[in-house]
C-alpha cells in the first residue's frame, strides 16, 4: 500500500506538481493525425496534464497546440479562425502562430508595438506514423523523440486508437502491468461468440489460467524502466514466459504474438481522466484491416458518438451508467468469467470502479503485484530526483533505450530467460519479434 502522501504525489499531474513536472520532461502522444485531417480544418479541444489546450493544423499542414484561453480577455481559442498559418481569436481578432507569437492585433493602432509583448502558451508538436506528439517541458530546444518500436517501423506496419477513461492515469497503467487479472477478468470459454456475433480469439488465460498455479514474476531493471517475465509451468520440462516491458513514464509493451506487439500508453488528461492509447505494430508486416479496426485488443469495441467536449471523444459505449453491459447469465453460465464484454471494457469497468483516484492506503498487494510496486517506485523516485536535485529522468536524453520488443517464449527450465531473450528483445528494423521459440 502507499501512504496518503505518496498516493497524492503519484496521482497529481497538474502544473507545478512533481509528477506533472516529470511528465513534462518527455514527449507525449496526444492526437491521431486523422483528428486534424487537413490544413485549416476545425480545431480540437484537448486537456493534457491538467491544462486546457487547443490543437489545430495550420495552412502549411503543421500541427499547433496552444492554451485554450486567449491572453487578451480569456475567450476560448476553440472558436478561433484557422487561417494563414495561425489561429485568430474571433473576439477581437488577435492572431497567434505555432510558437505562440502574436502576429496580428487589429484592434490596436497601427503604430502600436503591443503585439510584440504578447504571447500565448504554445507547445512544439511532431507527427510520426499517424500520431501527433507534444513536448510541454521547460527546455527551449526539446529533447530528442523516443525511439519507441512503433515509431521505427513503416507507417503501414502500425496503427493506434484511443479511449477516454474516467479515472487517474495510474490505475490504467497498473492494469496493464497486472498479470494475474488476465486469468480471471478476461477469461472466455472456448467457442464463445462475442457480443458482436463473431468468434473471440482465445486469451492466454484459456490455456493457462484457473486450474494452474499463479505466475512467478521476475523483473530486470533497465535504462528505460524494467522488463517483466511472468513464468508458468508448461509441458515437457519447460516454462512458458510472457515478457513485458514497462517504459517510463507511462508505456507498456504486451507480450508478442503472431509477429506483432500490442502497446499501451496511459497519458494523463488531468487527475481524474486518462487518454488510453491502444496500439499495435509489427517490424515485418503491414497491419490488417482487423488490426486497424481494433488494434491491440479483441472482442467488443463500440464508441459513443463523438462530441466537441474535451472529454467527448473516444468513449466506449460500455459505461458505468449501463454497468458496462454486465450480463449475469453469461457470468453464471461461465461463458464470460466477468460477464462483461471483452476485453478492454472489462479493464475499464475495474479501473473506473475503484473511483476517480484509487485510495491505495487501503490496498493489500500480493506477490504477483511486484511489477506494479516497482513501477510506482520508478515514477516517484524519478519525480523526487528531478524536484530535489534536477536529475534528468530516465530515457529523456537517451531515446535509443526505448528500441525494444516484448516476447512470448517456451524455454527449458534450466535456461535463463534473460540470457535467452536478450538479443531478441532489441527492436531491430525488419527483424521479426519473438512470438515463440
């Protein structure tokens, strides 16, 4: 469990907080390129790390990200005119470019130099493989972008989507580092059709869970965070390993399968809302239509209609209001262990049911929670070191450390998994991921 003080520390992400300052050291994904489909299209409301922002694509096709409030009298720039490589407030016509410079102030006398004294908060952006990133930190020249494996493959070999979740970022990230929950929450009976009528891919839990002992968890600490191996007894004197990575500050690579890797990112919108990135990539093949329809997941995926509200997009139709479509008959008949449609709706139901910010002073962690415990330590230690000593967080200035893959493997019991997988976990362009060996 965490103390009340540490729980507050690790869940508070607004400006001036230790965790908020930590995250601002990193480039962060915040938008799909398709959400701003063409130059001078309609802007988008955003919230990142507790700040209300406006994203837009200018006349030259570049993405800008600036404060929501015009520095004149606070009117929202969401209503602004996107024109001639800038965003113009419609209240009094003040116009700002990508770096926040005021380029026009038509309600001031021609001889006035007032516009040269005014700026709006703006953050640099970059696009890679259909995803827009921003740097909200203090450096005049941003650090290099991370060499995350899905950024190193051809555009057609990766895809992503988002989900807005009504809870703190840490709950979302903890779920993706939690091996034990998949054995139960995501268990689907063989042959069960999904809520949309199609067959569901069998989860790993269908082979290993419920009638076997819990996984043993090994951790290998690295420059980017740590690698986690969940080991289970298998046949023929072998162990089955599911090998994950936690990459600071909020990424997880799920175990590889079918020459592809699913990745997750829990990007904080504010203390009580998270932008969950759900993606997939392969070094050797293009994404299929099914990959692109529901990357990195399986089963039920249906979004509510989008609205222009900052929290009005990328929301699953399974919500607290409809009990996440819980089906007691499916639960009782053992078609679905949870009774909730798989897979991501099950995760959302659990993380949101903890409350907007989980009270970790009341939890009781077990041996399979080792990765969660260490992830919290990584984040808090990095935040405290930055705050107290100005230590640059892991990975910020060493982007190459992120170029790794996850894996799934069957290994003889006398083989060390670290030695056996070390080279296979490096993200080498064009090299197949290790789904099994």
